[in-house]
């Protein structure tokens, strides 16, 4: 009597089913990996934007806190106020506290600084001298990108708020510097930021150097 032995193996249908399962698992794994990569990229971008925002806020806070009443001479030889804001979004100020290690240079410890919105970029302007000549130029540093709007409000001694500085009817009893600067800035992917920068050195005057 002849015995028949069934050979072990997979049928074509079983192989096709296995291939389909492997394909589905592979697609799911690829989609999951793609989602993770996108989330990681977005997180890194958010981290960079957060760090840049913190740097910008730190620089502005430092500049405003070091503001002093030291007028300068502009390019045409006219006197320019220590703190100047025309209401167009640009601010110019004189600040102290410029680092000069070991007095290695003849540069003053004061500096002329400006802030302006150019397109969607918040830029910081600096000059290497206080009293300028017709050839004097500023250096520009982009602090933030994606700034959709920027508004400054200047608070006087009596608490009144103004959109420009100095005041047209300023008296000798009023400080030539605002008491504080109130900033409202709308940054893409961040939202609306509201910050008050006090100006503590309102009774100090910088001497020309």
C-alpha cells in the first residue's frame, strides 16, 4: 500500500495575503515616521523662534533700562533728542553701559541705538559714534522675523500715554525721557505680545565724550 505525504509549504494565496499585510504595515510605519519627522521639524523651528524672541526681548529690555538723556548731533549738524520717536514705528535712543573691557578702545560707554520695523522684520540699529558726521552709517541687526505689527506707546510722568516722543508741550518739570515704554507686537506663530519697559535712569544725564 502506497502512502502519500503532504509537503509543507505556503499556497499562492497565503503568500499574497502575507505580502498585503507587510505592505500595509510598511505604509503605516512610513506614515508614522513621516509624521514624527514633521513634528520634530516643527518643534525645532518653534524652538529657534522662541530663542530668537527671547534674545530680542532681552536686548530691548537692556537698551531701554540703560537709556539716558544725552542728546546727539545728527548728520546735518542739528541737535537730536536723546529719546526720539516720531510715531512711524522707529525709536532712537542713547544708552549707557556699553561694554569696553579694560578700556581697550577710545569708544565712549554710551551708544546710539534704534529700533524699526522693516517689512516683517524687527531690526536693531547701532552707530559707532554718538555725534555723527555726513559719512556716518548705522549697522543693522535683524532681531525677529514674522513681525506682523508693532506699536509703541510712551508713558509720561503723570501717566499720560502718547504715540510719539518728545512731547510738543514738554515743560522743564517733565523728564526728557518717558517713564516707561509700552510695546504691543504681533508675531506670526506666537501671537500678540504686550510688554512694558521701564526707563529707570530718568534723572541721569550723559556727558559728551
